């Protein structure tokens, strides 16, 4: 049976981004997950239903997940369906991310609990329900995983990614001067080189493209 590469986009992205990955996995079918979920509890049902449908059609499934798409995939327990996973700028500690946004916006836990939701100036809406879910549903992840992270990621702290990689025995590659959103020509070349290196062992991006470990 043919192998599937399932791409899960981040916030503001779309399933059409999967087209970038097709040349990198020429022997596989590459599909983007066009999901509607906005929360991890919504993603749990939607993502698992999609994985159940796809598992019957493909011998192996590889996941490529970006940013919050990686967090949703982990919350959905997709590791039970996977051969391996590649994470790009993954959100691995949602509780800390929400707490960091609260500090930045000057919002206390008491205020958030009382109001339920609070829109903050930098375009996000803080949610007490979301914070409580993150606290009471710790990530459990067992799929073999490689992570690509940008050195200058302003959204996800490096120490959380390193802690996740250490705990889950995941490989971690850090792009020097890389940001959270991989989108420039240089960043996309590095991303492609990283995937080729992970897949074939050739063209190490850390030596050939200025990356760091």
C-alpha cells in the first residue's frame, strides 16, 4: 500500500500548503488536512475521524505539522496512527503560551476566570476554558518525531521545545536566525533541506545551510 504524508497547517494557513511537500516525498501521496477546528477539543474528534478514514487506504502515514497544527495533532492522539512525524515550529506547551500572552496583556487569572474570554491588543482572544483544557490535558506523544525550530521564534520559547524534544526523544534542528513562520525563500530552502536530510541522511542542513543544533 502507498504511504501517505499528511500535512496539518498552522493558524492562518491552509491545506493547499501541502503542495510544497509533494516534491520532497515523491514516492508518497501528500494530502493537506482541511480542518475547521479552532480548539484542541474540536480537533480531537475531527483529526481522529480523518485519520481513521485514511488509515484504511494507506500502509503508513507520516505527519508534517506546523505550529498549532502540531499541538492539535498531539491533543488528538494522532501518534496512534503514525509511522513518524515532522514538526515545524510546534506549539508544545500551550499553558505557558497562554500565560505568556496574559502577562504581555496584563491580564490576571482572576480576571480571565471571571470574564471567560478577553480580547487582547495583539489580535488574540484569551480563553479561560482553553487555559483549563491545556492544564488538564497534558500532551502524550509516542511517534518518532523530528522538529525544526527557528532560533528567533518569538512565539514559542526555545526552552519549551528543547524540553519537549528531550522528554519525547525527538530530534531537534534549529535554524540560525529562523523565525516562527517559515515562509521566506531562505527558510523554505532550509526546511526542504532538513526534510531531505531526515528522510535520506544526505545534505545535512546544519552544515550545508548554516543551521545550528
